[in-house]
């Protein structure tokens, strides 16, 4: 299992890739310096696919998804609908976050995170973590996740405690891969079913 040093190293590699300052030193004797990454540039208008952003969102909105809150020590957290399981062996999960997110750099520096899967009736909790600039944890009951110490929100049906494994670029978003260190469920909370998001609105599952 990746230790906290490995988690931090993964986040530092990400921060270097986007030009954030780190405390890295020059390579020691016998070590070869890593060549600089090529400079990223914005996509020109004539390179863009002929898609209207509103149409893109409207069509993709037909794909229903669950809703989560991704948290990290600090505390830091944001509402995230683009979460999925990725691999069973090793156990990996993934989520996507906008490159403009002000919360993501805090999670990257922590090197760890906890995915809190929201249940039906937790719309207000989701909206609280979707805002920017507010104290998202005000009045929210939580406790440290067992391995990383990331906030585990009370009353969620399931939680997944992770270390950052890798970060990839994906257009205007980042693709974050996490290695699962611990996970669990709350059977009582799970009885209400999942919180779903579909075409811009919250809903519930009905068999």
C-alpha cells in the first residue's frame, strides 16, 4: 500500500506539471534530471469540434449518475458527479475535476481523498459542497477516514478512502486516479437508496 510519502510525491508530480512551486531540489549524484514537460497551449478556435456547448451538456445530461462529495484533510471538499470505479486488481477509482477548481489544489497537496457517496435526501448536502468560497463544512458532521484522515461525512450510504495514484489531463478537466485504502457502508443510510442526478435535477431510484 502506498504510504503518505508516496501520496505526497504523486501530488507533487502533478503540481510540477502545472507549474506550481514545490520544494524540489536538484537531482543528486547518479540521478538523471527529468526533462521538462512540453508547454501546454490553449486549443485554437479553428481546432474545436463543431459542437455547441449547450447541446453537448443537454445530450450528455441524459446519462444519469450518482452524486458524491470528495473530501481531503484540511478540510477541503467539493461535490462530484463524475466518479466511477476503475479497477478491481489493484483497487482503483477515478473522478474528474475542472482544471479551474479552487479546491483541487488542496486535495492534490494532501495526496489523499475520501469519496462520500450521497444517498436520497442529501440534496442540500450536495448543494453545500457545490458552492465556491463558502465554509462548506459548517454544520456538517464528519470524522476522519481510517487510513488517510480525510473527512468521512456522517449519514452517507458508502465511503471510499483513497491515496492519489495518478493525475491525467483531459481537456478542461483533470482525471484523478485513486488507490483504495479502505472503504465501507452504512446499511441504515443505504436503505433510502442513492441520490441521482439527471438532466440538471436530483432524483431517486425506483426499481
